[in-house]
C-alpha cells in the first residue's frame, strides 16, 4: 500500500495488515467502522499526501487526533483516516507563556509539559481526551470559569486546507478561519499545530469530590444557591452515578448510588478553604474528599471511570440555572439506569466563558449556566445497550428545562440536522459561509457537519 501513497513516510495500514484491527479502535467501543486505509502520519507532509490521495480516489476522509470523540468522527467507513496518534509533542516557552502542541497530543501531555513550568491552559476533565477535538469544538474544563474556553486560549492554528494549502489562522491572519475553527469543529481544515496562551498556576489546587447519598434533592437546591455567587476561580461540577470501585472511593460507598459534588478552586487556597466550608458541611455528606493536591492529580482523578473501549452513548443539553422542576427530573431519572457505569454530569459554566475572546469565536453556549451530559456507558462495549433508551428518555424529560442548545463535542452521530444547527448557535449561517470558502466540496464531513452555503460571511 505504501506505493499507492508515494512520498508517505509513516505507516499505511489496510484491512489485511496485522496492526489494522488495533489501529481502528478508538475510545468509544460502540463505534465499529472499517476504513480502507489508516495513514499514521509522521508530520504535515504525510497528512498532505493522505489528503491528496483521498481526494484523487474520491474516498471519504476522517481525521484522528486523540480518537476520543463519542460520535466516532475519527473513523470513516471505507475511507482514509489521517491518523496523528504518534504526534504528541508539546513545546513550552515559559518566558512567552506559549505552548505549541502537535495534533495527536492528549491533555495529559499538555498538562505535564505546562505544569513543569508552573503554567496551564484550560483543558478537559479527562487526561486521555485529545487536544484537537476538544479545542476545535470549543472546549471547557476545571479552569474555564477563570480563563475561558480552551479555544479562547488558542493563539493560532497551523492548518492544512482541503485544496492542500497550508495556512496560519490567527487574529491577524485568516481571521475568518480563526473565528470558525474555535468552536466550529473540524469542518474547515486539518489543524496540524495548536499554539496556546498559558497562565500562571502553582502546582496545587483545592479540589475533590464530596459524596452524598442519592435522592437528596436538598443537596441540589443548596448547590444551586451556593454557586450563584461563586468567584471565577471556583468550578463545582455534579456527577450523579453509581460509585465505582476505584481506590479513592470509600469502600462502604463502592457500588452504591451517590451524588458527587466536585469543587475545584484555583485561587488562594486559604480563601478557598473558607469559601468551600458551607458546601463541605452541608448535609452532612457521606464522604468529603476535598483536599489540597496537584492540579495534574485532580485532572487525572476520573480517567479510570471512563476507560477506552467501553461502549458510550451520550445526550446533552445546555441548561439555565436549575429550577425546582429541573431538580425533580434529575432526582427521578439519574439513577434509573441499568449499567453501574452510566452517569449524569452537570458542568458549572459562566465566569470567563461568558464574554469570550476579543473578536469573538464560533463557540456557542456562553450564556448557559450548565452543560449537561447524560452518559450511557457499558464496559462490555458493542453497539447496543438498554441504557441508550434510558439516555434518550432522560434527555426528552429534561428538554423543557433546557436552553435548546447543546455543546457540539457532546453530540452523538444520530442527532439530526436540527440539533447540529442548534449546537452551533446563532453563528451557524456565518460558519456555513466560511465553510464554502475553505471547503466548498465538504471534504471534511466526518464531524458534526456544516454544509457549505453561498454568500459572503458577516464581518467579525
């Protein structure tokens, strides 16, 4: 096969190759697609060769960064996968407070590289999440209330376009493309290098889960009031689930239904102790695991509860501040699942995410109080599980209490055109016009797809 891709320096894997089966496995074990070729790139030149081959042969194209997207966008049936999984380099310039990141890097790679210098940029909440997919979808995590979305901290992106051109997208160069790639997903080209701005953060945060017994609706009501005046340095997430049998979970709670209230405070830690005291004393909780610990330790705390190759199916909403009716739905539905691995997450939004960067970006949902992720998960993998039905019914029950929008990175592959448009918010038409400029033939369609639309995009 290497002769077909003349000039390609990496490994080219076809279905008959012994490494092909492992190469097509991604994080979501419910996705089963068989590409014609998986091209493991050593650099941008390899990506250009693979892109040209896919275009010449009229084959579908997918781009794999971390391979972590729940919808399986890293794979395409019968097409070519541009696989960046071996390109995980992170170069940090501590003086300039800048990190340059290769397209296959995971957030654990970035956190390790930046925290070695007492620096950080907002990432996700699982270290094996890919940098590329999180960033182009907007991205948020524990530090986003303080420093904005992941994409808000993107200074520039080196990109390979559908026609083979290589460009730089930044505020001062291809500004329309830069606006679009920060929240518009992988619709506009292949990002081959990310340049992030960094912030000073010592190695220690005040963080960890507070565990309550389930069906404690008064905890949810208290949570709503507590976060109403929260400073930007504090994010408090909720996880409604069955407690996993992990080392950090008290033995008497493992396998029982719990409500986890998870604060992460990144400011002055003495101030944080005082701030969190009412939350830690309310109830009282069944267990309080909040403590001062390295940021990288907190970032990796939940990795083992969402491992590779399980089956996953997600539904999601953006939510306004929780109402009593919304809390009723959370209490009634969250634990009415079958798999102990299934769970519900509520992300605490707001803070620095509200305003966004100067000049704006395509990322939507900035007015939401929460992003809600209903996650059906089953360790056996495979495409079918009864909790898919639970997930869909729960989503429908929560719909009257939602904003109508949705975080694009939480979309599955069966959402339909209306939900895709809703996830891009009011910027959808501008995105479609920019798509027509940079990818008029819709070569990059293995994503939450934006179809090219005629007309000039509105000015930024």
